[in-house]
């Protein structure tokens, strides 16, 4: 019975916090919109971008192409390594 009371109190506290957060967000909606707009990239991707099926298909085709490459093709050497001499 005490566990039920405790759970009920937790739910009430969560509701209070949720109302506070929603109140804060609704009061600052214009400012949040401007902040989100700053994170959008020129190509349209970023926060608030609505993804389409074509976006996922494009990403999947790139992943499939990448998976067909050998390890040397995926990760080309950028510099020559010289083996160290044993002491």
C-alpha cells in the first residue's frame, strides 16, 4: 500500500515538473524558433528538418557502397609509418 502511495506522489511530482517545462517552452516559443533556425544548414538538414523516404534510401545506398570497399579503400593511409627497431 505504501508503494502505491509513493508511486502516486511520484506521478504528481512529474506532472508538476512537466507543467513547468511546458509553460516555459510556450512562453519562449519565438526565441526557441530563432535558436533552432540558427542550427539549420544551407542544404536544409539540421534541427527541425523533416526527413523523407528518399533521404533514408540515399543514406542506405551510400552505406552499401561503403561496405563493399576493402579496408584499405575505406581507410586510406595518410602518412607512411616506419617500423620501430627492437631494442
